[in-house]
C-alpha cells in the first residue's frame, strides 16, 4: 500500500498505533483510501484490522465504492 503522505507494508496495516488522541485525519484517510492494486486481499485485511478501533462499519457503501479503483490483472 502506498500514499503520498505515508507508506505501510502488508505487515503493518493496523494503523491504531499511529493515531493520536481524537485523530480525525487518520480516520478520514482510512475511509477515503483508493486502493489501486489489491494483492492477496490486502485492502480487505486493511479494513478488517482498522475497523476494530474505528466505526468503519457505518461506511460499508463507501468502502465498496473505493474498491472500484482496484486494478485486477
């Protein structure tokens, strides 16, 4: 996974340790990430790990919309 703001590997997809108190920006970034390659269901793992400490379950439609940006070869 990559982003112009930061970089994460498939071993570091849980962003809970990165957040600061009342961190609305990290929450927003997680919700609006547009995956472009989804090797071994990395995006699904990313969402699963981060919905434990966020309220992403309220945004299932947004997450499904984000999946339309994925390139499958």
